[in-house]
C-alpha cells in the first residue's frame, strides 16, 4: 500500500493488466458482472481520493503568539490560496471537464421513472467516464507514471494479440460463419470487441512513441505497432479497423502534417493497386473487408440489426428529449420502440461458453445510447468533454492523446460500453486527460518517447 500511495499509477497499470485474466464461463443473465479489474479500479479511486484529501492539509503560517488583525487578514487570504494551489497540483483545473458528464448522468437518473432500476447503470457510467478517469488523472503525475500506464496498455495489447492469433490459427476463438476462427483474446465471445479495443490502444501508443523515438527504438516500436495489426485483422471487427485507421492518421497529423500527407498518398496508391490487382489475404478477411463498402447498399444481418437499434434509440429519445428515459432503460423499452425487422438476438459461440443466443440490449452506438437514456443534456455533456480534450490534445501537440481519443470517438459510432474491456477504456480516457492536463510534466525526458507527452 505504501508503494501504491507513492506511485499510484501502479494501481492504474494493475487495473489494465487484470482485465487480461481469462473471463471463464459467463452468465449474462445474472446481472452486473464484477471482475478483478473492477475491484482494482475501486482501489485506484480510493487511493486517488486519499491523495486529494491529504493534499488539502496545509501547514500554519509562522507568526506571533497573538496575531494582529493585519496578520489574521493576510493569513485568511494566503492559507486558502496555498490550499487551492496544492489541490490544483494534484487535480488540474481541466478535470472540471468531467463535471457536466457527472451532472447530466445524475439528472437523468433522478428524472428516470424507475430510479432503482437506473441506479446500477448510473454507477457504471460514473465509473467509466468520471471516477476512474479522474483517479488516473491524479495518479499520472510525471513521465514515469506515463511510462507505467502506457507500458501496461502496450503489454496487455501484446498478450491479447498473442492469444488471439493462437485462437485464429487453432480454431479455438469465437465463431464466425460456422467456424471458430475469430480472435477474441481472453475476453471470450461475449465481449467480442474486447481484444480489438485493447490491441488498438496498444498499437496507437506504440505508433506515437515510435514517431518520437530515434534509431533502433523507433524501428522496434513501429514494428510492434505493425505486428499488433495482425490480431486486429483476425478479430474481424470492422469498426475497430476503421477506428484504428482514423486514429493513426490523427497521430501522424499531430506529429507532422507533411508526414501525414505522404502516408495518405502512399496509402491511396496502395489501395488502388490492391483494388485493381488480384487481391491479397485470406478469403475470409477479403469478404469481411468488402462488407464495409456494402454496409449501406447491401447490409448483412448484423449491420441491419444495428441500424434497427439506432432507430430504436432515436425513437426513445423523441419521447424523452431532454433527460432521456433513464440509465439502463434502453433494454426495458427496446421492444416497445423497435422496428419489426430487428432480430430477437445475436448468436455467439466459443469453446468456453458454447453456443448462446444473446438479446440485443444496447444500440451499439455510445452516442445514441447516451441520447436515449440521458437525453440532450447527457449527449451534450459527453460531446463537450470529448471535444474539449480533443482541442487540448491538438493544440498542445500530444499525438498519443489525440490518437487514443480519436479511436474512442470513432469506435463509439459502432459500439458502446459493456464487458470487462470497458475498464480499460476508462483508464485510457484518464490517461488522455492526464496528458492534456499536464502536457509538460507527463511527457518523457530527452531520448525517450515524448509522443506520450508533448511532440518535439
């Protein structure tokens, strides 16, 4: 505990690494699933709260035994100022960007017709978007803390990617087109996006670090980022592919506009050659990639269901425009608003959980989920939070923060929170906030990857 209090970023790193524990057999019908990573995140929040409370104590100003009126006036002005400066060093003023998110979520819960049913969803939302990010902001104070948390994300990505590759090669992953060839890492088929998310985070961090490094370390970091694209491809997650492509371009743009332009031209030329040529890669990957372009004209069943869920969320919002229907009430109201073409559920299959048909209980779009459950207030607060952090990241030239936030913003167009990997998302949001709130102190020293702090 003393080590954690001296270096609380270790608790943030442990939170990330504990998500790599095998999920085992899961029962989604049992309700809220509390994992080891969730418990570690609670410990992280407790440590951060202790540090903030400890920072409020200030030593009394030296003075005469019987202070004069002038001395009392000076002390009354100086002591609160000192206390405020000490607390602000632990919790930067930019942490206030999380306040509207917490406020809107609280208003939505209180306005819900069933407050008790909305309470678990409210707590989960606060954990992901407020409490854990704020705790990571308190924990990541310098370059070493950035290295610890960033290294944990990269290490978790490598481990998940390795497990995913083994699953795809041995046919022990999640089922796709009747074969268990979909890489899902240790998260299992019930959190099919988990491995893709963690691998993407690691790839972005390594890309940003590699652009700032020189010599052999640059080649190693960029090579590792490239290798992580293999398990990402084997995850067959089209949304994660698009998100990583967009995030990589953002990292390149923030690092160097000229380099970004060259990469875009080279990528366009390579895409043209592949489109006109005989094609490359397995037939499975080729069909999955081609389905992206036909998602509008000829959507497959999963895409069609997603469109139906988006329509459902929009209809719920129209009946609850300002504060939404209440946290975690989308699933309760889905059948009353869903179009008739929506499937009754989604099929999953893996060696651990076997075949299951799971109900579609969320719109698979974080923005529409927030809109339907928290209304315009909730969506405006979430977008303002993300928009502020994006502005700070670009303005301060912090490639890793800009890339991670870009990936998450794009991915939320195709997915939402849920599953063990969500805890990693909350740590990533906290890392982004710490990088943009302390851009000079959280960067790395000369010769180390300043891309996690301020680009050179």
